[in-house]
């Protein structure tokens, strides 16, 4: 038997410590919380994806009374970006949450399904996706999705 350790590195900083591009991307994610359809959870999530060509694609969570039928903000934005710009790599994503009349104090992280979609996009283009998780108290930055999803399920996992 062997015991192994997985370490994830990320940076915590204030919004003001970020460069203008990161701040703009976070602002777009925050704006998208307003387009959320979340009558069941009242938890609004916005995502903004920066593409290598400079385009920013946004999305928000869309709920449904049949819960599995809803979709998270991150997947809305990523799927739209991949559909509209199929040959353009994703450079970064910002995610923001809003509930009880204010933005969340601590950053929220993507669910497992969103992490898997982000990883597949990163693998598809063979380029890291920088991640900005916004909270009023601080921002978490990750250099790539692999830092967010260690022990990932990838295409090689499908081989017998």
C-alpha cells in the first residue's frame, strides 16, 4: 500500500491587485449574475470567458423545477464559446456569485460537472485556462483547471 499526496496551488489576492483584464472579466461575471434564472435556490451565478481572440462570452445559471434540467453559469458560457468560436481557445474564466442582495463574501468554486467541462476545454485546445473565483473578501486565482480538478477523468481513462 502506498500513500500519495495531491497538492493544489492557488493565489489569493484582492480585486484591486488584479490587472485591468482580470478586473474586467470579473466585472462581466458579476454583471451576469443579474441574468440568472434562479427562482428555486435564489443563488445567482455569473461566468465570463475570455477567448484568445479577445472576445468575452458570458453566461448565468438557469434553473428548472426539474433540478437536473438546469445548467450552471460556467457551462452556459463555455458551451456557447465552444459553439460560436469552435477554433478559438479559452484563455480565462471568471465566476461570481450573488445571493441575499449581495455578492458572496468568499469565492465560489465550480461544481464537478463544470470542472469536467472546463478540463475538457483545456485539453481540447492544449492550453491552460486561468481561473478567477470572485468573492467580496478576496479572489482566488488558479493557473489551470488541473489545479482545480486533480485525479481528473480524461480520455485515457476510457481505455481498458
